[in-house]
C-alpha cells in the first residue's frame, strides 16, 4: 500500500468551544516499533474528546495532540516487530489519540478484528466504550452473573454498552436517563428498570424497586450529589466505580454508608491506564465479548454520522445531550 505524503486531520485552533475545530493538512504520524498505521475510515466521538478540545483534558505527553480515541479502518503499515496483523487487514482500535485524521498510529495490541456482524462505521464506535466498561464492570467491580447493577447516563455510548453487557451476563439492570424517550429506549436495550432522573429521585426509586436491599454494583459518570445518593442505593458489600464527574468531583458524602454496608468505592480513567492493561483488555474483549456480537446480543447505536470536516457540529451535538448513542466521523 503506497502512503501519501500528507493527510487531513482535525486541528484545535485554541482551547475553546466546538468551533475551534477545523480541518488541517499535515504529515502522517510516525509508526513506532510495535505500532500499526491505520488508514482511518471512521472515527468514534467520545465525551473526553470534548474535554480535550476545551483544554480540560490535555493529552498525555507522549500522545498525538490530535483528538480521537478510537477508529476503524485498514492497516496501512506495520511498525518493527509487529506480528499477527497484515497490511490491508480491517480493524477497529483504541488509540492513544490522533483518531480524527486520515491516518492514525496505535500499538498493535490495541487493535481488534471488526466485531462479527458490524460494519466499519459501527465498529469505530466500539473500542473506547467497550474497553472502559469491561475494565470497570468486570476487572474493577468483579461484577458476577445475576447481580444487580445501576448504570447512569443510560443512553450515552458508555451507558448503552454497560446496559447490554450487563444484560447479556444475566444482570438485573437499573439505569437513569434525562427524558421519557431516553428511558423508553434504555428498556429496549435490556434495562429492566429505567428511571427519568429529572422527574424521580433515582436513589429512592432504586431502594423501592429493590425492596430496600439496594444494588450490588454502580457505574457512575455523573458524580456531584449522585455520589451520596449512589451510596444510599447500594446493597451490603456493594461496589461503585466512578468514571467521570459531569456534575463535579468535590462532593459531600455520608461515609457511614461505606462502613455500615461494607461498600467499595473505586474508579479509573482508560487513557491514563498502562499500555499492558489496554492490551490485556483487547484480549479479554476478543475472547469474551466478540462472541456476544456474533450471537447478536450486542449492537452499536449510531446517533449520527458527520463528515470529518464537520467535527465541530459533532461536538456541538454531543454537548447538547440531544442524542441517543454514538456519534461517528466519516473520514474518507
Ligand atoms: N473513565 C474513563 O475511562 C472514561 C472513558 C470514556 C468515557 N468516560 C466518561 O463517560 C461519560 C460518558 O461518555 P460518552 O462518550 O458515552 O458521553 P455522552 O454520550 O456525551 O454521554 C453523557 C451522558 O451523561 C448524561 N448526563 C449529562 N449530564 C448529566 C447530568 N448533569 N446528570 C445526569 N446525567 C447527565 C447524558 O444524558 P441525559 O440526557 O440522560 O442527561 C448522557 O447520557 C463521560 O462523562 C465521559 O467523560 C470515562
């Protein structure tokens, strides 16, 4: 495969609102030892991309300054020492950054074959959500089949992934969302109980629905006053993973719940996790989750696809909250 001298990518003019994003032309990224170069067909859009654009989430020092944490496309070149992949293979991949571009370099171990039954476009929306949810639900919270789980932000990319994965593992799934339409959609995706947090207090409702027992596991991206309400809604030996703070991270909580119910509070951020952990997650997904795609138990909900040049409109839609599922950028 012959490579062009330059590529199109989305540049951040300066930290700020979506319209600081614009198309630029520049050199292809270098492909280091152990990496592959992917000719990007589609890039997934994630909330952390909006944070990076606004200056609140700078990329790690060794990562591409270009936004974009996941892609799908064809392998265009192999770095030194890469085995198991060939030029021309179709893959989806987690990236250290650099996804909103014609070409993206990423460790070979972050690549996966397309999930069975998914198009390239749908596959671009898989890695960031599935790596994150699998790591938190299964590795950190030790979620076990048949347990109950409360998932906030039910119609987000993360939320829909967690609902489907938990449902496929026999969980009783509780979720929250901000409108009746979103709540109804969550039910169609496997949620047993979906709560409109704007009209009902989710904590009281979960307590009532569980017969005053609470849930075993909580996956939360909201923070703020949700943290204390999560602790109240948890069962003895319950476990909480915090993966973001849409309502702020400085919170007041009643620690007595942690002591009296022997709760565990943890959390993580995928981007800062070591490379070896992400490779292990890719292997776990291939082994444990790709078969669920093959069985038709998991699907990707694409809210809207934008051309790469309209990345600003994609970020505006994400920040409006008026969407269900993933936003995808078409790069070619
Ligand atoms: N730690 C990690 O490794 C990691 C990795 C990826 C993503 N994340 C985080 O996970 C979250 C979801 O990511 P995404 O890309 O799937 O984003 P997204 O699609 O933009 O989802 C955000 C969700 O949060 C809900 N929400 C927003 N503000 C809220 C509020 N004040 N109270 C309650 N719910 C609120 C929104 O729906 P409603 O209409 O229902 O409010 C929406 O479902 C983001 O916060 C992101 O930063 C963390």
